[in-house]
C-alpha cells in the first residue's frame, strides 16, 4: 500500500454539464475511500469564451438552442439532476472565468473544501435555477447563501491573489495536456481519465494504484 493518499488532480469547468454530474462521483469517492484519496481541485478553461465556443462548435448545429438541446439530452438519464428550461436558451453566461475567480478566492479565504462547496453551489445555481453565473452580483449572492462574506472574497480578488491562483490552474491544465472537463489526473500525471467517466471506473483505477507494489520512488 502507498505511504500517502493517492492524489487526484481534478480539472473542471463550472459551466460543463458533465462536471456537474461528476460532482456526485467525486463526493462518493471521497466518502467511500476517505483518507486513501486526496482530491486537488483545479479550474480549466473550457467555457472562458462562451460565444466563441458556441460559434465554433455549434454554429452549424443550431447555435445556443442546439447546444441547449444537447445538454438537456445529456441529462435525460440522470434523474437526480434538474435542468432549468432557460439554461442556454435564455440564460447564456458569457464566461465561466468570473465564477472560477470567485471559487479560487473562496479557496484562499477558507480552504480547498470550501472552494469545492462553493463551486457546487454555483453549478446548481446555473443548471437548476438558471442564474447567470458570469455576473459578479449573482456570484456574490450565491456566495452569501453559501456562507461566504463577499467582502472577504473581494479582498483576494482585488489583491490579484485569486487571479494568480486561477492562472496557475489554467496554465497547469495546459502543461498537463488536459483536453476538457472533467478530467482526473492520477499517478503523477501518468494516467488521465476524461469526460463522463462512471464511478466504478474511477474507483477501479484508484484501487489499482493503491494495490500496486512499491516499485517506484513515489512509493515507500
């Protein structure tokens, strides 16, 4: 067995529907494996320029309305997730970057678990309640409802510290060759799981690493 928890670098974009679905799997993995797994959360730039992404990927497939239908279809088989009918049809956030910035501010203010909790609240606000999470006043309201003081978060935003943390995530994702959201990087970058990966697959890969013989420098 390894001498320390298995580290998983988890990359996601807050506007990615599959990352919203994946949150349940991440939570279950932590609940079931507890101290055997250490999640490191990172933001990745997938919806940084939403209008550009829609024009490039969906311009000939119905634009925003076509993408909205795609998202609705993706969630059809997941009864635990509610999708507001206005998502992408009427409510179209310009970017995920402002939400990512606030998430990094929450991490700096109260720790990584707090940032992950705020990220989930922001995802729910968008997908379930059709709130425009690109807008800072909306994000301030979500943060307040999640127990964060906006003044404290603003301090990290104003100082540039939250932006620096966000750029570190974005640059780290590029260096790691991350292709999209969500992505799970294991074994020091030797293994990456990408996209709508089921819980059993994630757990099987983690258990394989836990049971691997101590034959490298990263093991005791």
